[in-house]
């Protein structure tokens, strides 16, 4: 009995000691990991200890609003970059004018720049995420559509994807839908054999349907491009520091993890066959996340997928809006100042 009391007392002391250690012996009751030393400082970045990252919140799932803060794939990736650089992160909505935000010194970097539409006024990294108009089917054995195969497609009305289908296969092959969600519902129900949509936004839309929809990309309707990070042309130090980290995140699988979180899979497009090589019509990209009409596909976000109603860490449930699921990403409201990695950066 005495020995048992002694053992229990020792165990209690050990637990108490561990509790004090986790609390940092400060009585705060919470453990805070030690921040890494900052690898860059002003004037390489504009604010001491913080990486200011520009995104376009009209371009989910790369970036959008959820639960009052900016979230998305680009926010997760930017958070991982900031963490590796030993910096906190501030997320800034720069809309569709990244060049002005960089030139005015409002941000240090901008994420989500389509290499095909990049402005020569800033430096761009190698792409970290692919983009392009993809042909989706319910399984990989659906085959590659041809002009003489009576292939049928659904695509969001007035989008670049819809234009590409009409251009390659004729108007009769196209079933225009009000939202991208409706296009994937038509695919699921067998009304059409294929869906044409931006690769990233399409996967997000299918993943966000009730119960999720398992789809395969069987071909591309244009040569794939890629999303890049932009930095001021004259800021070689930040180009190297942030660019090296971005390349490391791509190489060590971190970006793949983030893609799987938002899309249900990682994305590789380079090995897929390209049907024609349609040039985009004047008017830009399709895809918005709200289901509103749009003249573009993917880069400006008017193809829709989910409504961003999921809780942090969950994929947004789909209601026909591509406003991004509320997947817990770091950053904060508007111009977020949360320490990177602290608010669910999704990099696992």
C-alpha cells in the first residue's frame, strides 16, 4: 500500500511538472512555439517581422472570404512561406490589379498570378499551381472527345470554357448552365458526358458538391499555364528568399497537401493531351464563385463551386457559388495579421 501511494505521488508530481513545462513556467496555461528568426527585414520587406501578401478575393479557391477573413489555397501557401521566413503574415486583398499594389508598396508579394496573363512590370516565380481549361469526365476511361464523336459538354454560360467548347466542337455540343455546380450535376446525372472548366476551379466545384463528386480530367482544351508569385522587379533579395521557399514547398510535398485539402487531390496537367490550342476570346477568364455571369474561367472567379459555409479545416459545402469553402487557413480578417501557421494554415 505504501509503495502504491509512493508511485501515485511520483506520477502526480511528474504530471504537475509536465504541465508547468507546457505552460512555459509562466502561469499562462498555454504553450507558444518559439518563432524562427526572421530571414528578411526592411527594406527587403515593407514591415518589420511581417510578410504582406496580396491576393484576389474574387478568385476562389485561390482566395476568397470565409467567416470574415480571407482564406484559400494561396493563403495557405503564403502562410507556409512566411513561416519558413520566420515572419508573421498579413493578407491584403489587391483585387485584379497586383501591379499597382506592388508598385505602391502595399504588399511584398502577390499570389495567384496567371503566367499567361502576367504583367512585365513585376517579377514572377516559376508556377506553383497549374491552370487551364480542362475536360472533366466521371472516370478516366471516358475517352478523349473528338469533333466527330457527338461529345456533349456542360459549361458555365458565357465563360471562357463555354467559348472553347463551342470553338472546338460547335454550339450543338454545349449545354450552358447558370453555375458550374449545375454543370457537374448534369455530368453526375448523365445529361452530358463531359464538363469544361478551369482545372482548379472545376475540381473545387466537384469536390464541393453534396457528398463530393469523383471526377477525372481526361484532356485539356488549351495548353496549361500556371499560377505564380509576383515580387517587385528591383527586389532581388525577396525574389530569391521567397522564391527559394516556394520552390522548397513544391518539392517537399507541402503544396500537394494544400491542394488535397481544398480540391481532394493534387493537380498535374502537363502530361494530358491538348485538344486544339484555342486562344482566349477577348474578355478574359471565367469563373467566379458566386454563380453570377462572367466572361472568364478560372483567373477571375466566376465559375462557381461552393458557398464557403464549412467550418475551419473543412471543405466548404456546395451551393453553386465558388466563394470558397471556409477551410481553415491562416491570415486574418481583411488585412490579416495573424502569425502564420497559427490560424489553421492547412499545410499539415
